[in-house]
């Protein structure tokens, strides 16, 4: 695929928008969890009770780093800095 292909470029831009949205949600979840440090709690409405679990801060931090890395890679691909191959020959 070439960056000059309009379909490929549109796909990369759509993926960037989606990854940015995921990153915003992850950062919001981290901001909420860090001060509370809650991993599990119980909801009891009087009629029924259930346990709810939240992701650990560590897992969210790893997800944030992964999303940032993926966004960075998509930007590089969009700007022509994707994977390249180089063939080298040794002089004899």
C-alpha cells in the first residue's frame, strides 16, 4: 500500500481518530482510578447485590503506553515514515 492511495490514507486517518478516542478514555479512567486506588467493590440495591471490578492502574498504564505507541506508528505511516527495506551489497 502506498500513502498516495486515497483509500489507504483515509483508513490510516480513521484508525488515528479511533486510537485517539481510546487514549482519551484510558486517560480519563486512569485519572479516576489513581486517587481512589479501587480495584473491586460491591453494589447492593436492596433487591440484589453484585461485585464490580475495575482494571488495575498498572494495566491501564500499559494500555496507555501501547495506544501512544500505536498512534505514533500511525502518524509515521501517514507521513511517509513507515517500514522501508534496504538491500545492501558488500563490495569485494
